[in-house]
């Protein structure tokens, strides 16, 4: 009698996920539209200008002129993957951040969020959090099984953000890349479609106007809500 082989659970009825569309994503606090260098890059440069630390762990930048940033933006949107989004606070005239889907693999239902650059005007705002929620929600609503976040292992703010947002820590890939001539160990995080229903409810609770006092202070922290869903925690962050 042969030894039983463990082949993993069958994914019954699997169909490839959808490719990101051109349709804007709208929430209560944030609006995301596909990045258009001609329409958005000059405003984005103005939002980022003078904040060189934003680029410390990015593969590009810092940019010291609007033409340089516009050239980068044109190159960034020239291919099929990544798919870049300009982020607005709802009702605002000018974008204040960017993010992208990348390493988009519909056949396996895997997609990553990255190239995240939030200007000081967007950081620590409800719009910033909702922008991340809108991108997650689109991915899981369109057939993706796994949603990834990766960052330089030295980038503690990014690791904290991943955990706050509900990503589970999966480890560090040593000597994963060379970026701007320097070694990069990469911290890996992910959430899955099995995590998403509970995480979606956590976001709904956090983003509700009822969660904020008249002075804008949050009543419940998102990290406390997502902690109930995360399957693992980053040892450098705790919680």
C-alpha cells in the first residue's frame, strides 16, 4: 500500500483574477485615479518637494525638479505592471500621494501593493488609510487570493504600517536586492482572501465617522482592530 501524498487543498473552480482597470476608486475620504503624468506629476512633485526622506527606501528619487519627476512618472506608467494610482483627499483639487499594484499575477491570484509615497499632507490621515483599504477591497473583490506588502527590512515605519493595516508578517528575505548601491533585506507581509472578511469589517469600523471624536481623535485604533485577524506579528513592531 502506497504512502499517502500531501498535495495541499484543491482550489475548486479557480478562475484567474481580473487585471486592474482604469476605473477610479472612491471612498468617503479618498479618491484614487490612474496616474496620468501630464495631469498629476507636477502637483505630486510640489507635494513631495523638500521632503527627501520620503525616498530613503524607494528604488527611485529623490527628485529635485518637476521635469525630473515628470520624466520618472512617464517611465513608471509606460509598462503594463506596475499600475500606478494618484491619491487625492476626497474633494481636493490636487493629488497628494501615489501607490501602485505590482507583481500582478492573475493566474495565481496574487497582487502586491507598493511604490507607496505619501506626502506630509496625506500622512497619518483618514484618506491615507482609506486609500489602502480601497486598493485591498478592489483586489479581493476581483478574484485575488493573496495581497502582499514588501519593504526594506530597515524601514521600520513601513513595517509598522503593514502591521497596522492588517498584514501578517512572513519573514525577512536576506540580501534580496541591491537598491541605490546598498544591500536590501526585504521584510515580507501578506493578507489572504480568508483574512479579508474580518479585516474588511475592521476597516469599516475604523473608517466610520462614529469612530472619531469632534476634535478628530480616533476612538478605536486600527491596529487594535486588525490585531484580532493577523496570523502573525512582526517581532520588531510588537503587538
